[in-house]
C-alpha cells in the first residue's frame, strides 16, 4: 500500500505527485489531515502580512489629541 499527499477541492482530492495506476481503478481513501509545521505557519503569516492592505497614516498619537480642537 502506497501513501500519497494531496489537497481536497470540493469532492475531489488532487494528489501532489503522479500515481502509477490505471485510469478508472477503484481505490480506498483514508483522510488524515496534515498539520503544518511551525515554519510553515510563520511563512504563511508573513505572506498574509505582505498581502494586507496599507491603511493610511497615523492621525493621532494619543487619545488626548483626538479631542483637541
């Protein structure tokens, strides 16, 4: 029995590598989620930070400045 890794997309599993089996063969699939490593989590967080929209400049440094007119 071989083990392959893949990604679930809807009701389909897309394997990361080619499987050397004939087209249409029936197979049993056992789902076991793969937990990301701490390095993968940090890398993903860094990617999300880079994609985050920039939201302008700081208007007030302190709460008191907000109420100064």
